[in-house]
């Protein structure tokens, strides 16, 4: 199952976190696969995955400073 706004979400995260789109796309796909594996309710998966990717990217950027 592919979310309808995958590209929009990836672009927004990339812009907000100043991270290349390719990096965000890969992280999002990996996180989506991890979260959706065995999930029965998919309604909030986009929100949860988006939140996790943002948190991970913020953690990475804070480690650099």
C-alpha cells in the first residue's frame, strides 16, 4: 500500500530539516516498511512514520553541532 502523498510528505520533511530529498525518501521508505509490517490499522501510519523520520533527522542534525 502506497500513501497518496508520499512525495509531498518527503519534500516537506526535506525542506523542514534541510536534508536531501533522497535521504528523506530512503528513511521514510525504511520506516514505513518497519511500521507497516504486521500492522492491522493503517489509518495513522503516515503520521507516525512522518513523526519518526523528523525526529531521527533532528537527532542527526543535533549530533553534528
